[in-house]
C-alpha cells in the first residue's frame, strides 16, 4: 500500500510550521504511522525542534532546498523512511523558497513512484505580505515566479494571517489567488487554524478534473498565465465565461511500465518531441541489443541518457506536467518498441 504524502508549501513566515503543529496534534488521536520530513535553508534547524514532542519521527534536511541542491537527499531519505518505518502518512514541509514543480519531481522518482501517493499540495499564503511579494517592483523575478507557483499548483490554499490585513487588501489577495488558481478551495485562517479533517481529505485537482470531465482527452491550459485581456478580466470578475480556455494549473503525473527493450533512436526522438506541458520525463529503459539499463532524464527539451549497470530498478517511465494528453503520449511511446 502506498504512503499518503501531504506537501506543505508557502513562503517564509507564512505559517507552515504552525499548521504542521496543529496537524500533528490532530493526528495524535489516530492510529496512523506518521513521519514528518522538514527542510530548512542553512545548517541550523529551528522549526524542527518544535516538533519533537509530538511522538512522531522527524526527518530533517538542512543546508539546502529539497527542490534543487538536496533533491537527491530527499529521494534517498524517502527510500529510507519507506523501508525502515513503513508510514501510512508522510508530511513534508518545504523551505519557503521551494518550487512545487521541483519537489513533485523528486517525489516521483521511478523507484518511489508506486510507493508514494501525493494526496495534495497545501499552500499557506500570508495575506499581509502576498501583494508585496507578488510584485515585480519589490521582489526579484525568480522570487515572484516561486511565490506564484506555490499558489498555481496548490490543491488547497490557506489564506493565513487574515487578521493582519485590511478588508481591502484581503479582497485583492483573494482575487489574485483566484486568478492564479481558480479551482483550488481557499480557506481564510488566523494562525493556520482550519478543519484538519478537510485538509487530510484534500484531493489532487488533476484527479478531480478528470472525474468531472471523463470525455475530455486533454486538460485546457492557458499559456499566458495571469494575462487575461481587459474584457476577459471584467467577465471573470462578474463570474462570466471568458473567451480563453479555462485556467487550469495542477501538476499531474503518470507512468508507463516498459514491456521490453525499445529502439534507441526512436526513443530519443520521442523524448525530444514531448510537448512543452510535459515538464519532466524520467526513468529506466533498455535498448535493443544492449545489456545495461539506461537512465534517462528529459527537462525543457534537454535529454540526458546514462548507462546504468545496476539492474535493481524496474524499467519504467514517469511523466510530470499539466494538461498532458496521456493517451497520445503513450501511443507515441508504443511506437518506440518497433
């Protein structure tokens, strides 16, 4: 059975650790095996010390961000947690500057893919600082992108510290959150206080969308995020249908188990031809006429293939993106067997 994973994200000081403490207090009343995985920038652990009294194992990743410099450590840490502790739930609190796409990339490692079930990305937003952080005039472009991605790819949003924002600011923040992610439910909170049963029952928006749109072959994706025309902005504010495709931002993933070796050149061409909304493709494959496995990575039209002599990993491909046409991708992949 796969361990349920809950990813807590949000900028520095937004209230993630406070939410995590409340969540652990709630889970103490249940029989589930829970493991906490915390990430902090720098060599000293501050927030992790506050979680020692809850009785749950706490794994700490320090001096780097799990979305980049210590992403491999996250993968290895999860392997160790699954093998030694066998948890029912894993709660991951990211550093405040982590991009959810990169973290999901680490969670969907081919050797972990069928052992972890990402239940949801919960993003905590500081109502009193969001507008300033989201402004390109007062923040760097990389920070703005991270802040927006933390909202865009959330399955549930906590608009926290609402008591520190005026009604006018609160309204503007909510409007901006809905522009960036119109499908995620928004819970306004003080000190990250919310119905934790609702949080634990969070469902990936990608799965929800597929349930509600069984006949749709692909999820519509708006290419110019947050850049609606003036008329469409007016229509959106009035709750009317806009002329552009509905804005849908949810990271989705799926896998393919290889049934045998594939043609090397065809497979490499397949990776280069993947559409732009496939953000990552990775896994292990075997080529015709070769004994060793090949580890492959695809990112932003960059393809890397490495011989992998260890036959431990199974032959599998994992795809991560949004609005992916899974049927077409798998059909194209099948052509590589010929």
